[in-house]
């Protein structure tokens, strides 16, 4: 069995690698190179332009951590938007909650196509859920098109930015201007959730993201989880004017998970929620 070593740089001087036994899909879309590999340690792994995106074995670290803290802290989320997330993993976790409607806005249709075909254990059939509306197109333009919906009572309870790193065109989706557009689309008590990258490998990125969120939102709550596929501790943030993820007790969170019958979780629980919010000193210096 011939193995191929898949390297990914975290910085100019360090990185992570996984061995693959085969490449089962490769497609150059209009936007990027999408590849899916079979790996002994990760199962099927999706890479985009040579960067690890998600894998069968550890996707739950990322997707559960992105979705459930805000969704469970929110007393009754009904309308949501996911920008990016074309692998369907975030949607699959969100649809475990009894929300009424979720739009998934993915720029690259081929990410969705290949994920549907090769990564069913990650999306779990989420694309077939009648509550999910798939929109192929520019996420920034989509959110701008929601201008005025919040004031008319059709605002979103949750917006998730399940994005690639803030490089190239994606950088605009990490800007204060875009965060302001997202805030305008949120209902009262709604929240914006996003990943920020590694506070160890890219501390300046984490610091800049928090700095850009704070002028727009009264409550910005960073939290952490280790993502094996990314080879690093990863930062997330919940931003809102009213929803405070720290203020909801573990008992309340656990009760909501039970009442909503949010099953099939490997990482997130009420107690895990608060553990993720504990920041070591080296990260506190980035986000104070």
C-alpha cells in the first residue's frame, strides 16, 4: 500500500501532515482545487487548495463546537444562515435543533457536489432536510440582500461564518464592514458565530478578528477547541448584543439539549460548553 504524505503549513516554519492511501476525488472548480483523500487516521479528508478542511473521523470537533454553543445558549433559535460550510457538516449539527429554516450559502457548487457524493458521514443527509435551503452564490452579497429584514420581524437568530481563512477574497468576510452587515440581518437576541484560527500559530489573526467584532457587538465571547485535522487549538467567537454564552448555566444547557432531543454528539455537552470558554492567559492577552 503506497502512502502519500499530505503536508499543510501552519506558519512559515511549522506545519502538520497526514498520510493518505489514495486520492478518491480531484476537481479544479472555477474557484479552487478540491480533493478528497482516504487517510488511515482521518478517514476521508477534504482539502481545498492544499489546505485541510474537514475529515470523517474528527469533523465533530469543529462542527459541534461551531454550532452548538450559540444554538443551545439561544432560548429558541428558528431562523439561521450558514455562509460557507459546503461540506454540510455545520448544517447537519444545526438541524439537530428544532429550527424552522436554515439557508446555507456556499460560493462553490462543486464543494457541495463532491461532499454530497463522497462525504455522507459528514453531512448526514442534511442537504435533503426540507428545512435547509441551499443557495449557491456570494455570501457577502446574500447577507447584504437581507437588509431591512430584521426590522420587519424576519431577522435571523443565528448567522454562522463557516469560512476559509481570511486570505484573498475571503478577507472581506472578516472585516468590520461585513460584521456590521451581518448584525443588521440579526433579530433581537441573535448572534454571529465564526472561527478565528489558531491563537498560537496566528495570534495576530485572532486579535484582529476580536478587534473587528467588538465595535459592532456588545458581547463578544471567544472560546477554544483542539482540532486534530488542523493540528492546532482553534479559536471561535460568538458575537451578539444580547446573547451571552457565559450566562447560561450548564444545567440549563443540558436541559435544552434534552428537551430539543439534540442527539448524536461526540464533543458538546452543557459542561463542555463552559470548559471551552475558559481561556488560558496567553490567549487572554489577545482578546482583552
